[in-house]
C-alpha cells in the first residue's frame, strides 16, 4: 500500500506550535448567578422605556407568530 501525500505533512513526535497561545479565562458567573425579582422588573422597565423591540413581545404575540 502506498503512502498518501498528506501523510508527509505530519512530523513524528509531539505536536509543536511555533506561536505562543494565549489562555483567556472567561467569567461565566453573570450567566449562572441567581437574578432577583427586582432586577428583572428593573430590566423590563428600562427595556420598555427605551423602546426595545423585545419589550413589546408577550404570549399573544408569540402564539400569533407560531400559528400564522
């Protein structure tokens, strides 16, 4: 069996990298921390006051979109 040309791209031994790799630590605590009812109410009030489109969505809007 002949050797495939792509096998010549692999060098024997451990994998080496010529450039250093930066390690970034991501803080996911804001995504997992509990949210109080007051924080939710404040967010909704701010979104509604700013005219954000997501603030106008309710159950009837979603069900109307799903049923056509």
